[in-house]
C-alpha cells in the first residue's frame, strides 16, 4: 500500500490508486446474501 501511495504522489494524484474518491466493496454470502460497503479515499497528504 505504501508503494501505491508513493507512486500516486509522484504522479500528482490526490488519492492512492487511480485518484478515485469513492469505491465499493461487494461480498456474496451463503444463499442469496449480498453485502456492499461504500468506501471513501483519504487524501495522500493532509490539507493545511
């Protein structure tokens, strides 16, 4: 994760990964169970 954050910082991106602010994690459980979690990315550097 640290390498990903450093590469994003070198490219001038605001967040780690692809500079996306929101993400979604989806999990499938037994039967017809579906769980989803909405994630929000933190900035690479603190805003001052």
